[in-house]
């Protein structure tokens, strides 16, 4: 297979690069000022992220994969990958729009009414409004359909009570996509309805969770008698699971747009060239070279699996189990590479912080943050289940609660 750019793709790459060169600063091996932040998004980072998104939107470089009718460029999946590869070469603020642009927006395009699309998509695209995903609960993560947050109809409103958890960005988001249970008398997948909620509604309390890297990327979100207008319901009552699947399939599709550089092979080579082992550059050491080469082989395999996903997307197909394979191996690879980079630094590998550690502490931050990536969007075990069932054809997980009314499913106190 030849993965070089076609003449059209090469022309698109030049166009993207030219715009980026005039509007952003190239990334060096010193990385970006935002890279070692953990998930600390304060006022300054939020303003920078919104400014960058607005600049892209004004120039027609925002949400390339969105249809033109919604302000995008109708870009092919390959053009989207090319843009991500080029943008990654520049110092840009943290991307706070993954959930909005990659998941909520595409869901509204399929299941939202024309009025809802008009109301939310333009300000989502321009970056003025930021979105979060209120799906997971303390007892519903991998088994999302087991969620308990309730939505009770009251005239033109729904009254929502319950708790969500691990909600990335809730503390600065304007809107959230929410799945709640409108009827516990139905089987668990059937009793769900999907809403858009204004994150500043009375009755919403957001409590940040401090992560292992010191950042506060996600939150607990409590709902006490929160009133959501029925006009914010997406899809029919009881269609929540079907709408949520669209959101989750889009989450999976974004995995395929990761480029090989996402694993940091070039950064690891740069680090090994700067450090010394036995009085010589680490990069000259045969054992170090062998280890980096073995990482590179896996990175290439994952990257090429990503190309298969892009190729599926180009043909209008949703990605199959390749996305699970890619995330399972890719997340583990990033963690292993970061651990090795810290080992290479010897005792200094234990230091964290932009000023003290090599590469501005990038490896230490990656090592701590990636454990979460092995859980978010499908844990290692759940991905293995998908591969077992859909690739290897092994029998499906036992589902003792199949067809049972949600309120009759036994649960702990
Ligand atoms: C960094 C990060 C950001 C996140 N952001 C968001 C967000 O913005 N919005 C949101 O709604 N959620 C978010 N999440 C939550 C995420 O979707 C859940 O953590 C994930 O779905 C796993 O659910 P859980 O934590 O409840 O673990 P559980 O589902 O309780 O899993 C616990 C353990 O049991 C294993 N397990 C579960 N089911 C099976 C099975 N069938 N077979 C074998 N093993 C199994 C799991 O692999 C895991 O090891 C985020 C999580 C992280 C880490």
C-alpha cells in the first residue's frame, strides 16, 4: 500500500501549512508551553483556546469534517488527518473542543431538529461555547445503560435529579449532552432519553476531582431538581440509547485520526540524543536503540491500523474493531514509552515540573495522564471484549439483566 499524499492531498497540505505558518508558531523539540500543564485549564488557557478556535473559524479552518451546511468544509477523513498532522507541528492551546466538535456536534446533525442545529452548532464551531459529556455515573461507566439519573416530565420541562462523574471540562463548559432515565419500568436500554443541558442551570453543582498529575480535568456533577425545557430533548422520548450510540461511535472515530507522531517517537529519539548513558549519548547505545526501534515498530503498526480506519471513513463506513485495537495498543505504547523515557533520565526521571525535568517534564506528565486514557472511551478490558467477540468470534458476555425492567435489576444498597 502506498500511503504518500496524492497530488490533491499534497496541495491541501501546502494550503494548510501555509495558513498555519502565518498564524501560529512552529513547535520545537522544547514542545509547547501548554504541554506540561496536566489538565489545568484556567482563565488564560481558556481564553487562548477560544482565541485560536475563533481564528481558525474566521479563516474556514474549523471543524473541517463538518458538512458545509453547518459551517465546515466537507473535508474527507484524509484531509482531516492531514490538518491534524500539520496543526500538531505548531504550538497551539489545549483542545477543549473534542467533545463538542467530535461528538456532540455530529450527534446534533443526525438527531437534532433544524431549530436545535441552528441554535447550537454555529457557536460550537466558532468556539464561543464549549460542550461536555454527562454520561458516566458512579455505577454506570462501561455499563453505561445502567445509569440512574432520572428525568421526570413536568409540562414543557423535565426535572432531572442524580449524579454524573468524570465529566471532562464541566467547570468551564456552557452546554452538556446528558442521558437520563425517564422510565425505570422499562428495560435498561429502553428507558433512556437524551438532552442538552445549560451548565449554568440552577440546581447544577460541579465539584472538581484532582487527578494524579495534579490537574483537575474532570468533575463530579450533581443535579438537584434541574429543569430542562422539552425543546432541549434530542430525539424522541425513549430514544436516548440510540442517540447516545451515535455520540459514542463518533468518539471512536476520532481515535482513527491520531497520527503516528501522537506516540512521540521523534521526541524520544531527541531525548536519547540529549542524555548520556555510560559517558556517551544514549542514542549511541545499542540497547537504547533497540528499545526505541521496538517502540517505533508498534507505533507504525498502530498508525497503519489508523489508516485503515481513515480508509473506512472515506468510504462512508463506521470504523470496526480496528479502533478498539488501536486504542488498546496505542494507549499502552504511550505509557511504556513514557516510562522508558523516565528510566533513561535516571534519578532525574522522578522530577516533575516544567523547569526541572528534561523536555519540560513532558514524559512524567504523559506517564501520569495516560492511565486515564486507558480507561476513558473504553477500558482495556472492554476493548478486549470487543476484539474477542467481533474479531475472534468468541461468545458474547453473559447479560443476566437482558429484557428485565430496570427497577427490578438487583443492586447493592
Ligand atoms: C480521563 C477521563 C476522562 C473522562 N471523561 C468523561 C466525560 O467527559 N464524560 C463522561 O461521561 N465520562 C468520562 N469518563 C468516564 C469513562 O467513560 C469511564 O471511566 C469508563 O467508561 C469506565 O467506566 P468506570 O470508570 O465506571 O469503570 P467500570 O465500568 O466500573 O470498570 C471497572 C473495571 O471493571 C472492568 N470491567 C467493566 N465491565 C467489564 C466487562 N464487561 N468485562 C470485563 N471487565 C469489565 C473495567 O475494565 C475496569 O477495569 C472519563 C474517564 C477518564 C479516565
